[in-house]
């Protein structure tokens, strides 16, 4: 009998301790700082409430139709944020990771490459931070290039955690690049961010028109939108033919269609060339591939690594320049996590 009594007391004490631990955890979570973060691209907006430890508490993803014009796109962006702020009214800071070009210090988009109205009219210079802040009730908004934000997110909680020299390639509607050297983000002149996606790798290739107006840019080959366009050209698709979205092309390649597999082989080769060019400039230890098109990495990653080894064969003596090339571990959340990171930096400063 005495033994049973002690057992009951022990079980009762354990239950009390577990409940206390849960309450304490709940209180700690409530006390964690939180921000609203945006990841803004050429086809969608992803907004999320994120804690200072990188936990995503709530999120929405909305497809955005740029053909309806700038005012309607801004309304969709603001509505996405408002829906989250209604559920988390304690949040008082916003971080935005957006496709560029942009001026992070002044909070302005600088005629972003992939933001166009239905008639092809570009946006020009847009004070995005000011307009979002006004739409969200005056909450301060800090802006960062999406790839810069993403590489900081990977350094914070992702595949490049603890890596001082790292790089990210965001493979989505466009191609973004972000570099960290000695643990610090690499900026271009004038306080702007590097636009490595517009480095030309095949000058004069009229089959590869880029949204920036030039031919042969990295983006004109390696973005998801460009891959779809080049697939239509190569396979002589007619207007309205189905099966040419990035996801559908990946499924066709996995099913063994030789013509589509050949397109992914070309993609692997060109991706290796692009990475090689960044390696000889910045010598990253890790290169992270992120964005929606990175979901098809099983079709090009190994061949990219093989091509990259060939390109860097003379740069492995004494100091080995060959980086580790990996897919983001953040489940297509690198952008919003990066937006959160820059918001928290603003709070600290």
C-alpha cells in the first residue's frame, strides 16, 4: 500500500510539473518579440508573423495579378498584412523582402524588373515602405532586397547557419543573389544591393531576352519564368498548349521525356557557370539554392555540382574554392524569414 501511495504522488507531481512547464512555455512564447514579414515577388506575396527565434506563428500566401495595376497590387499586399495583424495586434514592426532593384535605405523600389502592368508599363520609382506603412496603420516598415534577406535568413536559421562566407541564389520569377563575407552582407555601391541575376553569361543570345532589356543574363536562363519560356521555344509549343509550367515540366522530366530532360541538363550547366562566376569573386563556402524552382533540384543539382567541379579544377590547390551547393532547408520561407531578420535588426538598432 505505501508503495502505491508513493506512485500516485509521483504521477500527480509529474502532471503538475508538465502543466507548469506548458504554462511557462506559453508565457515565454507570448513574451517573445514578433514582427510582420513580407516576401514580395513577381507572382505572389507571402506574409507571416515571426518570432525573434525564427518561429513562424501564422502566415498567408496570395497570388498577385500585376496586370490589374499598381494600386490593386498594393491593396492585395496590404490586405495580406492586415489579415495577420488582426490576429496579432501586438505586432508593431514590419520587414519586407522584395524583388529589386531597390534602395533599402530609402525604402524605394527602383523600377523593379518583374513588376509590370498589363500593357507592359513598368512601375518606375515607388516608395514601397511609406505606402505599406500608411496602409497598415502607420507601423514602421523596413525594406530589403529579397535575396539579401534570404541569405541572412539562411545564416540565421537555415542551411548556412554559422557559415561566415555564404551565398544564396533565389530561383523564382527572377533570379536573386545575396552574398555574405566574413559574416557581413555584401552591398554594392550607393548603398544598393548587388543585382547578380543580371550578370551576362551569353552575350548577344537573342533567344534569352531578360526583363531588364538585355540578352543573355543569368536570369534569362535560370529563373522559373525563363525556363518555361525557353521550354516553349525549344519544344515548339503553340499558344495555349498545356504542360509548360515549371512544375509540369519537372513532372515530365521525371517521367523520362528526353527533350525535357535535356532542358534540365542545359539548366544544370548554366547554373554551374553562374555559380563559378560568383565563386571566383566571393569564394563562398556554401551556396544555397532557394525559391520555387529549387523544388526541381533533383533534376539538376547533381549535374550542377559535377559541372562546377570541372570549372573549378584549377582552383582547388592550396585553397579549395569548391563550395558546398545545397537546397534551402527553410521550405520556401527564406524570404519571409529574411524580412523578419531585417525587422528585428531595426528593433535592435
